[in-house]
C-alpha cells in the first residue's frame, strides 16, 4: 500500500463507523501553552475538557504533527533510529464521551489485521500497569494471547500532551519486525522497542493534568484519542527496514543525495545526514506554510534551529551549494497533492528556506572554527564546552544551543547548559528592563480586595463615551486610600466605565471623571487582574472619595483618533495579506489617536512600487465608506467564517468579531469607527525592518494624516516658489538644475586645474640654478592643500629640484617644502630646507 492508499483506508474505515472526517488543524495550535501541534487530539482539547460542546461525537483525522521543542521532541533521534521523525502525519480516531475502550481496541485490531492485512501473530499490545479493563478486552474480546499483552509503567503507557490538559492511560499496538531487528524478548516491546515497533497508540482520555503533568482529577467524560504514525504504518506495509525507505520519504532522501552529491548507503554518517535533511525539509515546508517564519523567539526559533541544523548537516557532507530551496521544493512536489497549502505557499516556502540558508552560511564557517577549537580544548580538559562559548556561538554566530550541543556530543562532550541559560537569562532581563522601565506593576492587594468586593468592572465604552459609576477602589499603586485630593496622582477603579483599557494594541482612553466635590483627569486606562479596569488619574480640583457617585467622560477626540487608527489597522492588515501574501500576518501593533504602527511577518522590503499600490488601495477602501460591524459570537463560528486571530493568543468560547465591509474579519476587542469613510485618510509614512522577517508600517489617519499631507504640500509649494515653477514641475526642474550644477562643478574643477598647470609652468620657468639643481621659492596665498599640489606639480616638471612655497593669511603662515628624490639621496631634506624660514616666521618645521 502506498501512502495515499493507507490514508484512504484509514479514513474509510472510521467514516464507515460514524466518524466525522475533520481536516487537519494547522501546525500552529490555538493554544498558547503549546509550541506546535504534536498530536491529533490537540485541536479537540476543549472538547475533552468539557469547555466546548463538540458538534459530533466521533471524529477521524489525518493530522500534521511536529515534534520539535517542548516535551514531545524527537529532534535528536531523527536519522539515527529507523522510526523517528520531527514532522509526521498522525492517523487518529476520537470519541468525545461516546464509545470507550470496548470499541476502540477491537476496531484498531480489525483495521490493522483486516484492512492493513498484518499477521496477528506478529502483533503485541502494551497496557498501563493497573488497567485490567484493557487487559480483559484485549484478551477476551479481541483474542490476543495473554503473554503478548504487556503491562508497563506511566513513563510508557500514560499519555499527556506535555502541557496542562487532558491525559490518560494508554495502550499501544506493536509489531514484531523479526530477527533482523534485534533479539527477541519475552517481554516484547518492553524488552526491545527497536524490534517490537509501536505503530498505534490508543489513549483512554479520562484525566486532567496540570502543567507539571500530574493528574489533578477526572475529565467530565471518558474519551478516546488514538494516534498511528502514517510513516511507520507505511514502513511495515511496504516491507521496509527503515522509515526513510518508504515511498514518500525515500524520494526526499534521494533528492537530498542529489543536492549534496552524496549516495545514500555510502556510510552510516552520511546516511544520517541525508535522513535528517529529508525530515527537516518537511518540517520546514509545513511550518512555513502554516505561517511560521524563522526568528529568535518561540516557534520561529525552533524553526530556525531546524533549518540551521539541516544546513550544517548538508555542509558536513562536504558540499557548499545551497540545498534547502531544492529540498523544500521537492517536499511541495511530493506532498502538495495531499496538502494544497504547500502548493499555495510554494514561493514563500522556497524563498524563506533560501534566505535562512544564505544568512546562516555567512557565520556558519566562523562559528565552526571557534567551536572546533573549543572542542579540542575541552577534549584535553574539562570535557565540557563552557556556557560562555555556547552563548557567543548563539549570540554572534547564530548557533542554536541544540546545534552546539549536537556537535559537542559527536566528540563525546557536553555543553554547560546552565551557564548558557544563565547568560541568556541575563540578556533577556537586560532587554526586559530596557523595555518596561520601572513599572512592571503587579496587582496590589488593595485592587484584589476591591475586585473581591464589587466584582469585575462593567465596560460600557462600546455604546457611549459618558457613563455614571461608583468609585470602588482608590490606591496609590499599593495601599488603599479613602480619598484623594488636588494634586494627587492615584489609581481609581469604578464599578462601570466607558474608558477603554489598553488592549489589542489600542492605547487606554483619556478623559475626565467628575465627582460631587472634585474632578480628576484620566491619564491612562488599563485592565488589571480579576476583570478590573483601573484609571490612572490626577485630581485637578477638590477631592474624590471612595464610594463617590461620579460621571466618567472619555475625551471624544482622543477616542475618535484611536478608532480611526484601529479600523485603519484592520484594513491595512487585510490589504497587506492581499497584496503580499497570506503569511503577512500581524505580529504586533500600536494604535494611538491619529497614528498607527503595524508589525507583520515578511522577509523582504515591500518595495516602493508595491507600497504605492498598497497606499492606493488603503485610500480606496476608506472612500468606499464600508460599514464596520462588531458582534459577539462563538469561537467556533468565528473560525468558520475565517476571522483572523493572533497566533498563540488564547480565546474563550465567546469572542468579539470586527468586520470591515465584506472583506476584513478579525477577532478584536477594540473600538472602531462606524464607517470606513470616518477614517478620512490613511497615509503610510514609512515601511522598514524591525527584526528578522519582521516589517513595520507606520501610518497617520484622519486629521493627522491630512495635516501631514498639508505640511508636505507647503514644502512643495515653497520649493516651487524658489524654483519659479509650478508644483507639478518641481521634480523635473530640480533634476535639470542639478544636472547644470554638476556640469558647472565639473567645469570649475577643470579650469582650476588648467590655471594650476599654468602657474606651475610659469614658476618652473623662473626657477634658478643652484649647484646643478633647480630652486623655486614663491608665495601663493590659499589653502595649504593647493600649495602641496603645486609643489608636486613643480617637482614633476623640474626633474631635480627644491621647492619652497609659502602662504599667509588670517594671522597664520604656512610653508611647504618639496625635494626631488635624487636630491633626497644627496642628503637634502625638506625639513632642513624649511627650518630657517620657519624660524624667521617664529615657528618650526615638521611633518
Ligand atoms: N495523543 C496520542 C499520541 O500522540 C494518541 O493520539 O500518541
């Protein structure tokens, strides 16, 4: 069976048994605790936890998985074993509180023996130590001989995602590959996991675990989560010895061989490198297709580490030419039919791979030279690469720590990871301190108490700008205050407020709060913990006290400016993705009154022409005056209509969607204009790089945009006046003027040169003979530099000569002396010639 046939057989088997075929989720999960999707069950986590109600009770998927970084990390094994991959496809069937072990086990058995036709005598199963229920089902219902059902501990047979979430005991189906794969064992897979290969894991999801992976209680229902590695099934069904010899991966290994001029099978070391290249190329292509770009943080960093590791292994084969582009292209070719996102993003994938390889190539060799020297030193001494070296390799030469560790381990050495981490920590701390300044502020006890007393602040700022509320907390940042009076700067919390708290890039509202016997100016508004919204205020009149009934009024201009900028941000996001590509997603933003800053993922400058097109499109979309709608809906619905969410952000069941016209849809809590026309204008003022694969656009909107344009126009008009031209002619006129200017400069230079030549000729003619040599003594007022040139010219003309030139002016005199080479050889030094004259002038001769 080739891979497509296996995929189909699996899906058919379970859809025939009432399972909904759910598409693979992206590699970037909607779960901030998880780096990459590492199992089929990830996308169903809220169903298992009872947080969301599934629309179906049974599901079957073929899930793209990446096991790199995080707890499930197979990076180090890849290529060195016959069975590990970082990227793989997981076949899985799921039950959400529906069937349990009694169906999951027999079905799995039926599929592998009937549909896949594996010999049941070669199959073993493992179960969790205390799982008698599973034991009985395997033995009595399925008919597996008791001696081939092996009980194992939590390390092997209790499965979790590696982060807080659902978990449970599991049971694995393994196949005996035969004598060629190692010694037989009575304990089967417990005795030799190379020979008894795990092909399917059935998890009985019934527990919940915390971040330390300790079970903390049962899930609301008992569920099934299974996962079979497609590539392992292919290896067994295709009768191959190695996962990399299967139909899909075999082709990629061969391609890696062609690109590096290496034959697969030549040596174990080069084979490992070729397998690593094949595996990593898949991880790279799929990660980029799902929106990850190499960077220095989180998933981007793991991707970068994978790419750099691949490059280093390619260079290790003694080949200098780039390989990643060709390899990822082969991945798209081979897997595009099953995963159209690869085809759609082919250009991006190839481009990103090529760039990262080129970037790393610049420092790889230098870094390797340093590391090789350190490896030699460590070999003779401590057998450990110091943390500072690993840090330098990381910081200066771009070596991910795992790469350094891998290279060290090839010589039997280790890396001082603690030392490395400590240095990284220091660096991060320095950066953080620089970013946040002093006010990293935690929630004070006073605020926590207010929250406990009066509950979360009700935000009424979507509906209006003015509202009545009651003061429920007043603090000096730490302690609770009964009242605050004129001049005090305090934190003030109301039970309800129209002030928007900073969030989603939009800054907090400003305005005033009027109390019965005082008044406060709101300087900033932010959300603090427990659902409270805190206003930072300065009391400008009288006194404001706890429990005061107040009127809170947002500064309407301030808010309107923010709203224009915020809606403009959404339009910009949409236009960028439309014009540049879907990968150009938001990485951060700042929305202030009248201006915005928008960071997005992209690997090269946008370019003047495209930026002009984008600006044009932005203006058009403002003029279209489309409706802007905001509404609350379920997260599922928002996903269904394709609303953009921020990668890695955690969303609840209910979310707020903001739609602009019929094109932009984003999850957003911010405030917006009612129609795009109210933005007035969006003026892009700059585009530039702010980090690896990160670009920033800055723009002005509304009044600020118009003022900017007006200022520019003034400058243009003034320039036109100076040129005595119309503004439309300015550039052409200026160009002509500059041309004339350049021409005149050239002529001036030429005539100065000619004059100098003439002068030199005249002086040379007047030279006197002294002892067979020629002597010129003259005064020429001007720059010393000109004097030096003149002296050189004279030397050139006179053959054997001494030249003394003087210049005077502005209370200062200079002498320049020159002696031709033949006279220098006769013992005449320019310095000696000048000294008497210099003395007369009251100075000396030097240089
Ligand atoms: N979640 C389990 C695993 O990844 C079964 O799918 O092995």
